[in-house]
C-alpha cells in the first residue's frame, strides 16, 4: 500500500537511489504500514464544546504589581508540564501538555495560557526558567540536533518572540535554551542585564513596533518541533495609539475593537493503544488521549536513499495531524451575532497550511458542510476583509471573500497571522473550512482527512473527526454588538514601492529616503536557495540514515557544504550578514517541490515579486506582484516551489539611539536599568557562539529559517549576523 506523491519531490537530489525494498526496513511494525506512520485519533464529535477565548478562558500572563525595575513591565515565566481536557469526549484526566506559567501559576493550567499584552514604548523584561521533565512527553530523536546542543538533555526550553524587534540576547534562538537547576544553558546565553546586584540573562523586549499580534514559543535546538507541538507557545499582543484598549484611531473612528478574538489553529493526533500499541516503548507515563507524534521514518511516505537506515525514534520531514484545534480545543463552536466582528487568526501548525473559506453546515448532517449535487460545499453568506498581517496593519484593507465567494486566496502558512473583519450576514451555522494540500501546495491524500476520502487509512464518520477540513463552527444568531466600519485606508508603515519594468514591484528609492530617515538602501540582490538533499552519514551520529535533509544555500558561497549538494548546515559559519538601518533585497529561490514559510528573525520584509525560476538562479517570464493582503510588512513569507520570491528586508535597530545610549569606545548599545534610585547601563555583548563558528566574526546573532518546524530542525535554518 505504498504511497508516492504525484509530483517528483526529490527530482533535485542527485545520486540517491530509492530502495525498492524499503518497506521491509527493520523497525516498521506491520500494523502501522497501512496507516502510513500516522496513528489515527479517536472519533471525537465536532462542535459540541465552546471555543475558549483569550482573557476570558485563556488567562493572560500577570506582570508584577510591584515592579522591581523602573519603566518596564516585569514578568516571570516558566515552562512546565500539566494535563488539560481538550475535548469533552477525551479522558477527564486530560491530555498531557507543555505550557508557560507566570509567577502566579494561573496560566500554567490552560493550554495557550500566559499570553502577554504589551504597549508600544513600554519595554517588557522577564526571567525565564525551564521546569520541563527530564524525559520528553513525545518521542525524542537525539540524532538531529547540531553539535553542542546540550547532549541528550530533553528538558531544554527557550522563549522566542516570533516577530519581535529585540536585541539578540533576547531573541530566544536555538542556542538560547535553559535547563532546570542547576541552570545548564546554551552557547548563546550570556549574562548582561543588571538586576540590582549582578548581571543576569533576563529577556528584554523594547516594544518599539506598531500594534500587531505576535506570539512567543520555544526555539530550543533539536526539539522546537516537539516543544511547540506539546504546547510551549502563546500570544503576544502589542497595542499603540492607533489600536489600544484605551481607544485609539481604529476604535474611535471605525469601531474596530482592539483585542478582537485571537484564534490559534493547530492540528494534532491523540494516542490510543489500539492504533499504536508500541508507542509506550518511546514515551513514558502515557495515558489514552495523550499527544501522539510519529516515531519512525516511513519510506511509504518519504523515500530513503539506498542503504539508509533511519534511527528509531527518528525525526520526520513534516508532521500533519488528523484533528483540528481552535484556541487549544478540538472542533469547538463559537457564538456570534449577525454583523461584523474582528478576529486575529494564527496558524500554529507544525507544517500544515490553511486555505480557508466559510461554508454552510448541513442541517441534516450536523458537523459536515452542505454540498451541492457536484459535491462542492455551499458558501456561507460571509464577507471577509484582512486589515493586518504579522507585520502590523496593511495600508489598505484587502477584501478576501464577498458573500462567501473568494476574491483572492485566503492562505495562512505555518506561523502567519491575519487580522480580520468578518461580517456574518445571515443567521445559521457556519463552518470554517480548509482545503489546503498537505504538504502544500501539491498535497497528499493521506494527510487530508474528511468524509468520503478513499485514500484515508481509516474512514471518517460524518459529524466526527478525524477531519482536517472542518476546523470550527460559528453559530450565527442575534445581532453583533459592534458597529464596525471597514476603513478605506489604515495607518500602516510600509516600504514605498512602484511598478517594476518586468512585472512585480520595486523599491521607490526616493520615497524611501524621505520616509526612512537615517536608513540606507542597497539594491544589490542577495541570492539564496532552498534545497532538498540526502542526509550524509557525516551529518549525524546515526550514520547513513538515508533521510531527507532540507537546507538553505547562499549563491555567493556555493561550496561551503562539504558534500557539495547545495545548501549549508545550520552549525556552519554564517553567510548571511545585514547592517542595522538598511534596506536590502533578498531573492529566495525554491529548488524543492513544496512551499516553505520562511521566517526572518530581527527584521520584517516586504514582498516585491514572485517569478518562475530555474536551477541556475535564472528567472523565467514576467514577475507578478504580491497579493493585496501581502502588501504590508511581514516576517513569515510563503516561498513557492519553482519560483524566486523577492523581498525587501527592512533591518531596524532593536536598540536605537538615543533611547539606548552607546558605550564609549565600543559604540555598543546599552540598556539603562533603574532599580530604586540607582541606574546602571547594561552593555549589549557580542555573541560568543558566533566567535566559536568564526573567530573573525563579531556581531549580533539571529537566525532565519523555514517555519515548517520539522524542516527548521533538519536543517533548514541559518545564522543571521547583524552589525
């Protein structure tokens, strides 16, 4: 029952023969082969539980009432383990999860708890600790982390503010991890912030960005995919004078509520012993209904090079769950009145894209869409405008759906956000519906769970999961309490552009110089590539695994990778350098067969164009401009296969002078820390890990990577050095 994708995904992997007898590989239990390595969740009835709401049901993190530091909001955060029931038909004892808790401990007991509400111009400082167990609650592959990751320690955790404009010491990158006492830390952790007695490694967020929804999640190398999937993630919402709880332009002029309702989407699998009785061999303390994650590399899904034997447990190229969650709850419903509402969507899936629409529920088959005679879901009478992305507000609202009919694709890749105004125009039950292929865009039928899918290992019963198309239900009745006007324009800060000769857009250099005072613009493009290769035996302690390895390459450094296959390991010396207060052009060529959501730490980018490309970094045909809902700044961008995506990278200084003075002699930025009546300037140090990679490199250490978490860790991530 072996499966192969219709597209030749590995067409660029040279010299790797696919083993014809791979299904006989040791370690693959016969009872799982037909399931293609994915144990199936129990059939949970859809739309019988209400969706938890941030603030009301999902607690925000509590800052200290008596602040130890003047002029900042101070928190204490801890990552730990707990249990919570995520659906009323799952065991009452609850699913075992990871999560954040604050100093009060309240947020620890709710999935996604501990969200932070921040204000522009008021810095946030917090002390972080890991209280994770010594053995992970998911199968753990020790063969993939880069050297120096902390050995076999599975209790590591970090805090990455996704979308944050923060100093590198607070980026929460791969080597910013911490362990429980006695506080073993990663190579990038360095004490630098004064606490009244000594320098400590607290996190510091200046919060100089405009209003937007960000999120913070774990980024510890070698286990980000596991920690984030287990639940170490939640929201971080920035407010400013345009969009604040106290009013602001959007509320006072257009009636758009500040918080709206953040909705976080995830896909998961829940374990039961019938579908995978061997799972307890790799995870201790299991209970029925706990999270399931693949523990072996199935050649029926991902080819293995001839002679390769992946370890057990093994990392996999992508994870696609069979059950959808909204705000940490399985298939919930949410009651709304007819009229306009504001929502903020976040795709927090490990690898799954969302291609969203709103469809009518079948009154005779609850939980399923009403279908036409041709089997197509009937559109609900809903209008949708997008007013912002993960980079803040758009300059002009983008109409996505009119009367249920799509105006343009409503796509959210992993880690992307959409700030939305949704108008429910007719009473009745509306299903939020997803048709994105997994992997995106081509898709594999075995990862698309819905009623009638003949390719599924187990049939889906109407009204129940597993189902990845029907995400949640809106129950529309009564009248919305909001009187929202869709604004003609929005107070967005964007890079000025104009039409390019060959299609697409280009930077308007004159307008940019007038708008971004003190910035320089370098139009010379930096060419980068996304690559798929066979994992070499020298890459891992597991020897010849034959597994897929995803990498980022730099055209200016084509031979850095030892085996010359294209792309570069994360732990090799940096090749991407940026300067603060500059605008650079990056061209990212995708030489793989799937799309990748590329995420940039430190800076935002503005998409200028996409264009068909070849393997020689050449372009084909005319370029096309970004979609209307991509016209603003972003920090996670979909890069499609067979194309080059051209972006303008706006590299802002997270500690701008004169707010943050410079140390005499070194010109390094300093953070003034005031405790009582004493102020000490804490100087931002250079990265010690960068010096280990290349002694001649001094600068601030960030990364950029694919936000398919399985790709990021194996090994589609590269250092990003800022000076």
